[in-house]
């Protein structure tokens, strides 16, 4: 548990995108509380937000490892980083879709 918490804290300290997603997650929670969302919507949106945060953590881990192993530019390292960033984008789009579904309910 300690190592996991250290990893999460380190990601928040190092990565602006992690802080941005974390702040958005707090904002979503406040919005859900203010609008009286049902437990089902809390669960669905919580899963979507969690997906984004997990994708961002994996992206950060991959980028950190890639930079350590190959600090110079390498096309395949660039592909790996781009794919990981793409995973964050897909997760974010899914979360936005769930949020739009909540607003249109």
C-alpha cells in the first residue's frame, strides 16, 4: 500500500496532467453532489473518472521508464509514448461521454 500511495503522490507532484485530471475529478464529485445524482450515476461516473486516472498513471509510468531506459529520441519509444497518451485520450472521451449522458438523462 505504501509503494502504491507513493506512486500516486509522485505522479501528482510530477505531472501537470495528473493534477488537472485530479482537479476535474473533484469538480465532478462536487457537481454530482450538488445535482443530487443517484447512486447508479455516482458509480458510473466514478468508474469513468477512475479509468481516466488509471490511464494517466500508466502513461506516467511508461513515460518515466522509457525516458530512463532511452533518454535520447527513438522512434519506437515515441510510438509507445503516443499510444499511452492515446489511451488517456480514449479514457477521457469515454468519461466525457458518460458525463454527457448524465446531463441528458
